[in-house]
């Protein structure tokens, strides 16, 4: 496949604008660490919301969705659709708490909520564990997708894609800091969205597919269209629907969908102007992320089943692709090779935009952990602002290099998704409860982190996993592996909580006075403080019950929009109309509920 002059023109203009933004903001971003990592906490909700959406576009996400649709059908997407519950819980319960904390990173929270050496260890260890290890794995997954796109569409060697894409991204990330990332995300969002929609519209109408009606009537595609899984299939129902909705959303730590908020989502909430802007940003992100964005990718995935019905047909069409990189996820890139000149340039620019947005966010977020939570805490407590910015830029480059090396060894996006999901299984409930239950301490989190990690490694790298959970041959069904990790991890951290001392009165009272979480989980602390003549509560009404009501209404709203969009596309008018009405009613009720909670957002 050859690019035309017009295609190259789109890409060159895009790169020039992105680098220009990075250079333009570099002087102000390098002024101090707050500017470099949080842009001085002055960002509006709409810009931060767009930035979150752009970040989660990623090059591996359409590949992941394509893999899921081709393997398990549209209903397979419940493995990540279920995280909407987590997202809206963050919006209506945790966003204001994060912004109220006024920390520089979500890891700084540890030494606010907990005390002593365990809290200090937890903060420093997770700075490396999340900022380096998990961050590198996530970026490697994104870079792997870029390698596959470069190999299919441009006939590039893996190293050529890694060097070309990584060099520009790391340059503007190191120069522009957080402000550069957010400003470029504004551009990247619109480029990525237009490319995804344009590609879906064109590819559904190519002669091999024959338009939307022919696609919906195709024998292979018809078996993949259901939005809900086949309830007559026990395994499919449990793996694709029950576990994600009943357990996964609250039990797992996953980048971008952390229970209680965290990671780069927390970073954006912390960078907002105030609590209302933090809430507005996260709600806007969840609407765009779940309700509007998945369908262009799903349509391309369904169309790919007509053109490339199996992996063998992809291999036949692209014989130069290394066997280790072959997989169902490659079908998305394979379909894009059929785009015409001009649109091809826009779509390639959109994929580059998705890659750059995700990687630049991960780099800035990961280096913020290394600077604030490791370097300043462990290496140089007296570090100047200039030194911290310099370390931030150096760590940005190192994270990029290490993730690129790992990407060359990986095979597919679903592989990484499953690893990250299992690795964080059982830890999520702590992140939800630690704000509202005084008894959780630093040892609770340490125990959960190590238990989940060790159990996952043992199951993945020894014969114990296949012996217990291999499909058809194990002692238990394969879907029970995740539940096993959640159960054992939860038992371990609960035991650690009750077998270790609670945090000191001073630590608990200081946290409560600053955050005002409220609720029965803090009654003991508040009552003891009152008995000692210490006032820590400001009599603010506990808003969590109203927040949960708003969360449930928000779930109905966004799921209704998502599914009605699908049914309109499928041509199932009655179902689409009913869901559209439900969406309108839930939107009205949500506005009323929100006004009761806080008043107008802006």
C-alpha cells in the first residue's frame, strides 16, 4: 500500500501542529513541577474531559475491540463496558474528594490517609510499581498496536515504527509537560474521532461488504450482533456478563478505570479549577467514552469478518507479517488498507493521534509518580523545582525506551488486557472503602497489592493455573480463575486489616478534617474526637446516598444511549426508540438528582 502526496500532507501538517504546541508551552511548563505535571490546577472541565477521552482512544483500543468482537461477538465488550459503573461512582462520589485533597499525585494520598513507615513504603513502592512497571506494560500494549498498524499499512519493520512514533511523542511530552499533553489532546480528540467515523462509514460500504444492510444479513456477522450475551450459554453468560457486572467493576484495578478514581484520571481531577470542574470532566469523559465512541470500531470489526473471516485469511493477505504478531486484533489494521487516498491520510493521522495522546499521558503521569513519590521522597527530599522538572523529563524518556523494548516482545492487545485485569484483581474494594471506613490502614493495601500480584504470577507461570482452571481439563471452570484471585486477595487484606493496628488518632482526624468524607464508617472517629473536645466534622450532609442514586441514573442514561445507537445502526427501530425514550427520561431524572446534590455544575 502506498501513501499519496495528499496523505503525507495530512500527516506532516498534523505532526507540525503537535510539535508546535509542545514547543509553545515548554517555557511555562518548565517553570515548576506543579506546572509541568498539573498545569497550575487551572484547567476547565471540558478540556480535561476531552483529554481523558483522547487518552483512552489509544491505538490498541480499536485492536482490542476488534479482537473481542471477532472472538466473542459485540456482547464480549461487557468486559470493559462494566467499568462504566466504576467511572460514574468516581464522578458522583469520589471526584470532589480527590479535588479536595489537593495532592500532587494520587499516591501522595497515602501519606495523608495513612501514617508512619508503612505509608511511606506504600507510596514509594507504588510509585515504581505503577509509575514504572504497570505504566511500561500499558504503553507497550499501545506501542504493539502501533507496530501492527505500521506493519500492515506502511510495511514498516517493528523497530522503524517504534523509533518513528516514539521519538516525536517523547519529544513533545518532555517539552510541554501536562499542559502540552492536554492542549494537544484537544486536537487529537477531533482528529481521532473523525478518522474512526470516516473509516467505519467507508469500510462498511466497500463492495466486499456491500453496505450496512448486507453486513447485518451476513451469516457470520449475524451470530456476532447481540449486545447481550446468549443467556442459554452458561459460560458466556458468566464470563462476559455476570462477572464484569457483579464483580469486576469494583474488584479490579485497571488503568483508566480504577475503583474510586486514580492514575491519570485522578491527575486530571487534581488539575481542575475546583470540585465542580473535576466532576464535570469525569462525567463528560464517561459519556464520550462509553456512549458515543465504541460503535465506529465495532462496525469495522464486524465488516472485517466479511473480508477476513479468520486469521488465516489475514495471513494470506499480508504474508510479510511475523507469525508472532498474527491474531484477530490485526483485522482492524488490515481493513484500513482498503481506504482511499485522502481518507487514508486522515485515518493514519487519527491513529497517530490516538497513539500520541495515550503515550504522552502515560509518560507525564508515570514520571509524576517517579518525581513526586519516589525521587523527592527517597532520593532528594530537598530537590529544587528545576531539578524536579529535569528528573521528570529524563524519566519521560526512560519510560518510553523501556516500553518500546517490551512492545517488541508482545503478541496481542487482549493478552495485555487480561494480564492487567488479573494482576489487580481483589484490590479494587480497598480503593472504594478507604475513603469511608476508618479501619483500613496501610497494611491493608500492602497485603492486597502483594497477594494479588503473587497469586496472579503463580497462576500464570506455573502448572497450577492450567491444573485448576484450564477449560475442559481443570478442576474448576476457566472463568473461576478471576473469582479465585479476588476471593483470596480479599480474605488476605481483610485479615491484615484486623490483625494490624489502626492508624493513629492524629492521622485519622487530620484526614477527616481535610476531606470531610462523612458516613457511618467514620462515626467512631468523629465521636471520639467530639468526646475529646476536638471538632473535625463541619456538619456537611453526607452526599454518598444521593451520589449512588445519580450513579445508577447515569448508568441507565449512558447504557441506553450506547445500546440505542447500536439498534439504530442495526435497523431495529422499535428497540432503538424504546431505549432512546429511556435515555431521555433518565437524563431528566439525573439532572434533577444532580441539582439536589450540588446545584448547577458550572
